C-alpha cells in the first residue's frame, strides 16, 4: 500500500485529501503513479493536467517525477508552495 | 534546538520572547518579526486568508531551515510559530525570533528565516475578497528573489 | 508619530507590540529588536552596566531618527523604548518595533534604528566587571561602521 | 545666566551634574566658555584637558567649539556618545 496525499487546489480538484491504495503493478516512480491515477479517474486527470503546476514529495521530501516509490511510501501532490 | 510550532491558535509574542531568553545572560540581541494578514491586496479588499500546510513535512522543513540559521549565525535560540487555518485581516500569521550574542547576527537570521518562510515554506494560501472571489495564491517571483539572496534552494 | 520612551523600568515586549498594531489591518510586517545586557565582554565577566542619557536631548535625537525611519520606509508605526540606570546581565536594554505594509521595510527600518541607537544615540555606558574594575565605555569604530552603512551622521 | 550640564566621566571629573552661572563678560562661544571654566577651576581644567574627548551641545543640539552662546542657553559637555 501507498498513502497518497493532496493539498490546496489539487486536493479540491481530486476531491479528497488522502487515499490509500495498493501500489499498482508496474508503477515504480512518481511519474508512473501520476499517469496511472490520471488514467483511472477524470478528477485526477483534471488535477494533474498542467504538470508544471504539480509538485511532489515522497516521504515528506521534495521529489522529481522519476523518483522511485515503493510499498509503504507516503506520496504527496501539491501546487508550488506559496509560503506563509 | 529551534522551537517550531504550527497551530491554528494565536501566539503570544511577549511570552515566546520570555521563554527564549529568560535566565540567560549570553544573549545580547534578539531579532524578531511578526507577520499579519493585511486587508488590502493591491486594489482589492481581502476578507480572509486560509493557510494550509502539510503536517509533518512543513514542520520538518522549517526545523531544517531554522537549524541552518542557528549554525550560520551561531544563534543562541530560535523560535518559529506559524498559524494555519482561516485568518482575518489584522490576525497574526507568523512569529520569528532569533537570539544571538550580537545584534547583526540576530537580525540577519530573522531576515533569512522570514524570507524563506514567506516564499519557500510548504504552505498554501487561499484568499477571499470582498467582491466574492476566492482563489489560491500562485507563487510569486519577487518573493523568490528575496529568498534567493540567501542562497537557499 | 513614533513612540519614544526612556525609562529605568523594564518594558513589556508583548504589550508594546499589541499597542503598536492592534486594531490595524494595514500592517503586514513588524520588525523588532530587543537588546539585553550580556555577561561576557571578551574574556571579562561583566557584573553591571549603567546607562546615562541627556534627558530631553536623547529623546529628541531618537524621535528625529525614528521620524526619519518612518519616512524612509513608509512605516505605519514605530516604537523605541530604552532603559537607563544600572542594569544587570540578562536585563533588557532596548526595544525597537517598526511596523510596515511589507516585511522588508519593517526589518530594514529595525536594523537602521538599532544600528543608530547602539552607536550614535546620546547615551553613555559605564561597565562594572567581576575583577572590580569599572570604566566608562569608549566609542567603538566597528559600531560606527555599522551605522555609517545607513548614511546617517 | 546659562545652564551648564555635564555627563558621564565629565560629570564625575567636574564633580557636579549641572551648574547655573552668569555668562562671563567676553564669553560668546562654547570654546570661550570652556577656556573660562578651565581657568576658574582645576576640576574643570582636568575634565577638559583632552579636548578631543569632549563633545558639546547647545540647547540640546550638537555644537562646535565656535558655536555662539548667549544668555538663557543650555550648554552640555559630555564624552563622545557610546550608544545604548
């Protein structure tokens, strides 16, 4: 299982703050997970449509689309941070 | 060890200052910054601002920067308190305190931390306006430049 | 109008901050500096510091600088409190608060005011040390350089 | 009458914080007043001995030795300020 989190307008567009899902077969990177989510669900597809506006963290560290992910990871998607 | 706290409640500037320095005779200067919600944003009137954070990651990121500031300016203490949730004009948002032997270090560290917090810290802001509009704030280039002065990524 | 006060009593950082900003929704950032008596002065242990001022002239000189800062950084409020008399290590000496629309102005004004206060303001310091010595402090060249950055006389 | 004030170690060396005196005949500048005070009293002479370390204010504004003074003025002598 991986835990997937969404923040700010990504959370609003996806329609949830968090979901837990079994890591899909063949999905080994952040980018592959995004593609899989987009394919599965129109809300995710809309949220991720402009990938320039999507940032990712794996286990609470900023990560690139080609960052590896594995079982037990926490993967978060959010817009570029705007500071406090 | 810096004291980092993210909370929806307000903070007490005087109490945090006292907690940081009391009983110490080695602190010569404490720099401080308090950020608050402004009503005017250009020509529009802001009615509320909602701050969202990533619990865990945000605290860690701030703690890391504060520890970097402690090393870089040999701080004797550092406090960062940041509010989240829906805030109104005139509400406090963020408090930075940096204590050092001398004034220059304390003020430079304060500037470093607040520039980073206001631009690079993992927060997202949603603004509500008097005209009924509500929108998520996009990252600002001017703020990035301010943070870039310090050579932080 | 800046609030300037010179007094022997301690000041209350939280109360002064609240007095400066409460009821206002136009202040986005407040810079602040608190100076305190340090016990160590090089290798000697300081046991007390006595601050003397020129009643009337000192207030006017500070008021003039604070007014200059208000203009230069378009401050929305400014407070300077300075203690005089005999102070002990760990005691507060000086408080500067500078409120502005944006953080950069508030912190620059705070730095400007404290650099000037710590070097050019009409105060005289007498230090007492653990070895029994007591002496009036001479003006320091390094501090002059810090104040000179701001182009003040 | 003029009011003359002394601060810090100048106050200690002169032995008083303040004095009021009739403006002496022929004394029309800060420098002339200093010379007159030095002549009158050994404590003042000692306090003003190193004139590089003496600063002056007339009516609470910094002034030079050749600044004019007149009846009713407040003249203050003090070391270079050391800041707070």
